[in-house]
C-alpha cells in the first residue's frame, strides 16, 4: 500500500516538472543545436559593409573596390573605400619595392636558413641550405606568393627583418600611405593593414620598376631542387589570359583578410589601377575583375570620358 502511494506521489511530481515552461534565463537544448558549454566562434566579418552593390552600377563580391585611372587619378569605381583592412600577401609589393630601392645586387646568392621558415599552410621547398639569388627570391615572392622567399628578402636586408620592416613603414609614409602599417615582409600577419587609396599609391610606385612588373606578371618559373626541376605558377590566372593586358599584379589571402587582388591593366586604352579587398569566395576576386573590365569597356570610351561614379554609403 505504501509503495503504491509513494509511486503515485512521484508520478505527480514528475508531471508537474514537465508542465513548467523554461524561463528566459534557462538554457534549453534542441536537436542540432550546440551544447551550452560548447564555444562557437563567430564568423569573420569585414569592417567594410557588404550589401551596397545595389547602389553600384554592377554587383561585386568584394567588400572593398577601387578603380582609378593611373594617369589622371580619376576615380572610375569605388565601394567602401574608407575601410582599412588586413591585406595579406599584397604586403609583398612593399617587400619588393623596398628590396629594389635598396640597390642590393639581384644576382647575389642567398642561402635559406631556419629563420626564413614561416608558419603557413603551404609546404615550401625552400628549406634550410637551399641556395637562390635575390632575383629568384623576388620572383617567387611576387609571382607565386612564396612566403619563405619574402622572409628571405627581409632577413638578408642590411640590419635584418627589424630594419626591413622599419624601411617598409618609412616608405609607406614617403608615398603618403598614412593608413598603412606593416609588421612583416610576408603578409601572414593580419596586422599588415592598408586602405584602397594607399594600395593605389603602392601599385603606382611599384610599377616604376621593370623587375617588379616582369616578376609579378610572369606566368611560371622553374627552379632546380637537387636533381629535379620544380615549376612554380602565378597565383593570378588572369596573367595567362591573352585578352588581358596586365602590367603588374599581386594576390593575397589569409582568413582575416579574405581574398585580395591589386592590378595595373590597360582597359579600353586606359591605364587603370584596380584594388579588390576582402572578396568572398575563392574565385570571386577574379570574377570581380572580369566584371569591372566588361563594365569599363562598355562605359568608358576613351581616356577623359570617365563614367559618373556612384558612391555607396560607407
């Protein structure tokens, strides 16, 4: 009898508990939802605003875009140009500029050391003991974005990496790149930051040097490693497209920066500088460059006849 009464009481208590709704302060779980003690990392969001494409003459996947006439400095297209963002391997353009302006011999043989090894996701054949010229290191850094080659250029600079980074920032100030800051020659750090206007200045300054133009637009390069020959390819497939006339380019990517691209190209008889930052999707920066080119070809007839710039809200 006592067992029956006790069982009845327990059933009543259980029913009452199930009938009480969860309060706002309680944590509830559902199928497919993360456990309350599991930390979920927020998705990376660019400081630049997306969704402004409706105010532009064409839709772009890049959060930031700037297209400028190289000769007249006319702004042909802009989107979120007040943003200052990580620039990833676009940094290597400044690395190249500091290297060539230091008048260091490009034919000097350099030896890779452990100090030139960087932490990235790409395996490199530039292991300690490998010998290559400064020109070859510059070529690899610009064309295939080889991080160890860029690090080697900085480490072999008089005074080493510290002096090299100081020279990078000093050059940025000379060029009027006041929104820019550099902390390493590779661009692996998200603290390498710049604005689209500053990057236009960098592209124009780097364009003055034949070596930077040639190395950055080279489609491939073969390097001997022991008994085998390894072929490196350009990270920008547009350089191999005969319909494009590209005078200088550099790609970049780290998770904090998204996909980035800067280029100097001749479009419709006009020399233009194109900056695309924080592009969503592996191939979207290339697609944006193609869309911009098609739009310019249909809009800009000749130098001096720039389209009306539609400025999105920043």
